[in-house]
């Protein structure tokens, strides 16, 4: 049976890699993002221009039945607490948390309809910085910490029809994080911080999200899966 997925922010980075993985199966995918970039739109993939940073965002033409949904938009606002204004915290919350809430509220009916015979699945994205205190991460960690709380609460509230999980990566090589990897020296210095001696790429994180979306893994809910090269749990 063809599975229908709705991916927010699926035209770049981790979201784009997730779309690529899902297209390898019998799927129909709706992508909601600001631009379509180079997405191979066809009958199996439909792009909808959407900006999740806007408080009035509307999701048009959602499929009636949704088997899986992922909210991929995020921010990397790394600044000292002293330099952050309340507006900075608000912007991170608007995109990371409130955008996810609007997305899930819009998808909720379709996810319930897509829950037979297996639960439908939701994947949200957190960060290693929620569980491992890192300097300069106050704003993004606060927003993503709220995402983890939302995921666990919804996993309990929506069980047994809908599963909800989080993926929590470390800094990953994506267009959003380009400034941290834009020279060989920066990239090598970043890799040395990880027990596995390399930084993550978007495919690493997308593979975890695809795993959680797959119905074969339907006994997993309410979890935060770390994808961080061992940084959160191992000492060098």
C-alpha cells in the first residue's frame, strides 16, 4: 500500500535527505517549505510553498490520510546569553515550537485516519544541547527543550493511534550550518570533537527519522533518539 507522508521543510538539508529516503519506497509525499529548490516534483511528490516562521501560516491541500509527518524547520542561533534579547528567544520559539504546533494541529485529523492497521508516526527534531549543556546555546536549547516536552506529551495523548518521537542531532553539515564548515580547518576542527572523529551529514539524521517513521518500528514512541557521533554520552 502506498504510504502518504507530509514533510515540513523538506527542500533542504535533513528534510531534503529524508524526502530522498522516503521516495525509495512506495510513497506519496507532500512537502511544505519556502522554496522547492531542486525537488523532483511529480505525481509522487507535491510541493506547497509555506513559511513556518509566519504566525498566520496555513497548510493547504493536506492529504486526507497521513501515515507519517516530520517537522524539519529549525534554527542555529548561537550567541551568548548576555547578547540575546527576548525577541531572539521569541523567533526561535516561533519557528521551532509554534511552527511545529501549527503543523501538527493541521495534520492531526489525517494522522488519525492513517493509523490503521499500524499507528501513524510523527518525527520532530531536537538538539544534543537540550540534554548536554553547551555554551552559546541558550535560545535554541530552550526552544528545542520545549519540542521534547511536546513530543512526549503528544506521544501519551495520541497513543495508541499516533506515535511521536524526536531525533536529537549534534551540529550537522547542512546549508543552515554552512558557516561552521566553510573551510577545511573548521571542518577538521569540528570533527575532532567527536568520538567517531567525523561530523554528521544530513543523511545520518534523515536515516534516523526514516527509521522512526517506518511502520516496522511501530513499538517506539515518546523517545528522543540521539544522533551525535557519541558526543552526548562518551568522553574522549
